[in-house]
């Protein structure tokens, strides 16, 4: 689960306390206000004279959701990794990854002239698809093939990020091992490698895939309120591909 570009140059997850947190919050607030004002200053018509009134609100909502999610993510203190739970995880990925999927699906429906019912259905589809995508992304980060991923396994752990597979894996491995993985001494890399090894074939990975499939099924269910046809069939296939992918 990577941080977005708005935090480049700013303190990242799990890094310094109060001063850094205030700095991130102030910068995030300014960024959100500027984005909000920029969208509304453009008014009801875009640069090419296209009516953008219908999707200004979803765009503003997405920007503000992303900003709030990033601020919350950057504001966590060291040690929060142990208490970070499933509910907190879902709040995080809904405010980040899922928000982008919602924006793409909802505004695409509006621009395409979909009915209000279909646009709302596609908004729900985007939310559930985004959640499924991020869960699988986090699974692959822990147990995927490095050659296909294009990055080392355990990158999220190295960044101090708690993911759903790790939350479930805490039920199967010693808490001391998880603490070492988020520590700063020479044992950290060894702990990360051991966690990745234990995750393979663990119940934690099965549980994570079960949740990803549930989110994908919810995405497909949302499409029942959209017109049948090739486009809907493609979106159904996409929801399956998101769960079955290997990279």
C-alpha cells in the first residue's frame, strides 16, 4: 500500500511524532483547501466548454477523502502497528485506493449520461472493486512472486504499513516477531523474511482472499442496477480479474 505523491518530502507513516504530525496535517489541510477551491473556481464549465457541473461534487469529495486519508495515515505514531485492526485497515483503504475507484466509476457514469440509479450503482461498484483490489495487492506484497511484482516481498512491512494479511497473521505468529518487523534494530529484516515465509499457506492469506472475494461479489451485485450488455459483462469480468491476478 504505497503512499501517494502528496506526502513526498513529508514525514511518512510511523515516522516522527508531534512536530511531524502537525506539519503533515497543516500541509494536507492546505493542499485539500487549494484543490477544493481550484475545482470550484473553474465553475460549471470546463476548459473546452463542457458542462462539468455533474461531476464537480464527486471530484471534490474524492480529493477531500484522499487528503483526510493521507493525513490520518501519516499521523500514526510508532507502536500503532500492533493495535491497528481490521476496521482501521478498511477505513484507510476506503479513504485512499477505493476513493479513486469510486471517482473513476462514478464520474465515468455521469459523463456517459447514465441514469442516477446506474451512476449510484457504479459508485458502489467502484468502492467495492477498489477494496478488493487493495486487499489482493496487500496479499501479493507478502506472498507474491518478486519477479512478477517487480519489487521485494514484504515492502509494506519495510515501510511500516499494516495490511489485512498481517492483521490476520498476528493470530498465528508471536507478537514479538511482529514487533521486530517494525523495529529499527538489526533483527528487522530477518523478522520480515520470517513473517513472509510463515504467511505462505497460512490461514491469514485464505481469510484475506475470502474478504477480497466478498468485496468483488458486492461489486458484481451493484451492477444489477445497470443495463445489461457488453459493458456490464466487462465490469463483471474485471471484478474477477482483480481477485485472481498475480501481480
